[in-house]
């Protein structure tokens, strides 16, 4: 059985977990601590979460894990089969990760009550203004982020935005979903899926247990 190592506080961990549930794949969760144990560092030398332990060995990096799951468990497809459509799917996911989540992450300290320097906030505002236009260009939200079919881009995109929404508001005064036409209704649709409800509820319970 697959073993998913990580923490439900991680949006990347939760993205992989939701895809596993959507595909109906059996797996066991292994909650990892901070700092990491020596045993976990043997699996994930960079201490990256999530880490998926497969019959062939461990895999880290979310995009690599999702590709593995798609190729190994094709019965419930979550990527387009057309080569160009699949490439655009990857492009959308990478844009959401690099130019939305990673930018917003620079201001996550504000969500913990920490001060974020004014020049950092200005940089976040400038970058997000450009990247929201890029996402609007790539996404369709008709009804799902890449078209008619629910794909792993919907799950990945949701978790790239879940903390970014708060950071954008706190650091740049940007309504992230408002800046990407169609995304607010889509965001609500995604989080009502049974797989997402399970993941989000588990994350809430984990957060309570850590207080």
C-alpha cells in the first residue's frame, strides 16, 4: 500500500491526498514531525513534504508524485489525454505554483502576526497583479479550471490559492479570487467535492490537535 508522509498543514500534502482520494487509491498517512526524524530524512533528504512511498521507493516533489499517480493508476484519469491539452494543463499548474503561491508565500508571515517589510509587500502586489492576468488567460472555469473535466489542476489550483488568498489580502489588499474572473464560483465548487471535504476536515482536526 502507498504511504503518504507529511503534515495536513501543508497545502502540497493536502493536494496529493485529495488526488489519492479522487482516484480511489488506498493509502496510509504517516504524519511527520518538525524537526524531521532521521528515518524521514532517509526517504526525503531535503525534508520535503509530501513524500509518497511506493512499492518501488519514495518520491518527493508534488508534481512528480501527481504524474506518477496518473501514469500508475489510469482508471480514473485526472489529466487530459491530448498532448497539447496536457502540456497546457501543466503550464496552468506551474503558473499557479510559481507566480501565485510562491509569490504569496513571501508574505505568509503576516498570517502569523509577523511584520512584512513594505518593499516586500510592494513586490508581492506587483507580481500578483501580473500573475492573476496570466491565470485568467490560461484558465477557463467552465465549469472546472481547465474546461469540462475535473482534473488534478482543480485540486492543485485550489491548494495553491487557499493560503495565497489570505496573503494577497493581508499584504497587498488584493482580492485574489476577484482578480481572476470566474475563480470564486469555481473555488466553491471544488471545496464541496467529497474528497476535498474529507481533506479539509482532516486538516482542521490536525490543526486542533497541534494547539
